[in-house]
């Protein structure tokens, strides 16, 4: 199953609390919450290029499954990460206290991100956004919902 395609944001859940947890300023969150986003994914075997365009902001990351890479976050910070594939339709990455899961089902991609926490008592914001394929290529859905993601051993 190939992730290659151009996907248009359909909806988002828990956007503001999630972005606050990432440390984005309120002004940037307010400007971004109503903007539509287009994600373009190019897959060549185990190599991926993901470009997300929101308004005039373009964020592009490249990675190879199972290999360490440098990724740029929404804040502009660059961090090291390793992306793994689960089955043939799910990309999973953990980077700087953030777990990101992108799952392809038909022409829809669901992207769920959550802030990892160290204690089971703490609620961590999670966000999801659904995207639908544009131009007949496929879709991506992001969902942002409160969800607890705990560190191993907690």
C-alpha cells in the first residue's frame, strides 16, 4: 500500500490544547486553527518525503523507515527521530516527547499526535486531523483528542 498522494485536511479535534502543549504562542494557534492544510506524501520504497502546506507556511521532512533522521517541528525546532512502519499502512514516530501515528485507510489518512507523559496520573493532550485525498489521490484526517500516552514502565 502506497502513501503517495496529496491530501486535504477535513477536520481536526482538540487543536488548541494540543498546540498549547507543544508550546506554540496563542497568536499563532488562533491564526492556524481555521486554516486548511494540504499534505503531500511521496513514497519510494522505504523513503518518504512529507510536505505540509498551511497558508504560507511549508513544512517538509524526509525520512527512511527505521533510520534516524532530522525532522522539523511546527515550532521550527529540528529534532532527531526514527520512523517505523507497522503493517503496511501505519507510520509511527516518537520525537521529543511527541508520538505521531499516521494511518492510511483507502483514500483517507488519519494523523494522530500525542504528547508523551512520565506519570500515569497526568492527562496529555492528543490531536488528530483527518485528511481526504484531493484530486482523486487520497485523504488525510487529523484527530486531536485528550489521550494518555505513558512512558514504558509507568
